[in-house]
C-alpha cells in the first residue's frame, strides 16, 4: 500500500543520507514530500542533504518547514540554526 511504499522510500532516503549519497537522498526525500508535503522527517532529511550539497537557501526553506511540523524534536531547530549561521543570518 501507499504508506508502506512511503515508509520504504523514507528508509531509502535516510540510508542514502547516512552513506553521504546526497543526490539520491534529495530525490528520495522529494518523492516522499510529493505525497506527504508536511512530513517533518522528510523535510529534515531534505534540508540536511541540501545543506551538504551547499544549497543553503533551499536547505533553510526545507528546515523551516520541518520546524513547523516537527513537534518538539530539538534537532530540527538546531539544524536550522547551523544552516542560518553558515548563511550569516544568526537572527533567524
């Protein structure tokens, strides 16, 4: 079913991210987000992959979306702060 497929795709994205295959991770996370646009883990992973590829503005946008939907996961605002600092925008 669709949820199983998305779960599998999310696992594939996270495995790609873990082995530093940032292009594959980006594609897989984007595919998850096509079906679940507010998925916090997918936005977090996408933001991380984009950051590692040097695409800081896009990473910021994805991590901001993750912050909106991530409940109380402290790693999301921390990751956003790292990207913003890299951009020179420490005020948020």
